[in-house]
């Protein structure tokens, strides 16, 4: 992909603040045509700058009252791909990161309550071959949740 330019960054800033804004409004706000904005968006999607277009759902509104981060230690770090594939099958897990430090993997998961969390940890995650230990941190509140900062100018 060609390098991003200032107009691309303006479009990204506008859409990360509100993905539902009509492209017509984005185009008008940036003194551009709707087809130009659409072409730029398509180019950013195809090149991987934009990785998804989706709604964020409030887990608590669906009954998931416990948000946790779980550090997972594996027998061997080389097992991370197989274990990550198994973790991906668990619908309550929303993120999985291969990390440095005390854990091989760090996952984010939502549970209905502490009993549900125990079921997921003891009955599912800890039963995966290669998992030797987990350490769970329960999130008490989300202070903020945002998209990555989009600069006002293209870095030189």
C-alpha cells in the first residue's frame, strides 16, 4: 500500500470515533468526494490498516458480569500455537496474546459470574494439554477503552 497521507488519517480519526457516520458526511467534512473516501477506505482495508468493521457490545448487557485477564504458563513456549488454537474454541475468550515475561499467553475472557469463571478455568483452560498453570486477575472496572491513537500528521 502507498503510505498513508493526512486525508487517510483524518478519515481514520473520524471513523474510529464513530463508525456509523455516513461516508457522505466524512467526505463533506474533509472536503472530498464520497467515492474518494470509499476508495481510500477500501485500500486501507485491503492493505490491513483497517482490520475489522464491527460493533462493540457491552458484555454486561449480555449477562457477562466478570471480566478477567488470565496469564497462562505452558510446558514449553513452542506449544503456544496449538494451545492458542484450543483457546480460540472457547467463546468466552475475546483476546489471546503470545507474550514475554512470566506468562506464555495472556488472555482476556468474560464469564457470567465467579462460578462460571471457575468452570472455564478448571474445566476447560487447565485441561488443555501443555497448560501447566494459570493466574487470574479480575477486572473491577474499565477506566477507559479506546482505539489506537491516530496522529494528525503522517510521521516522517
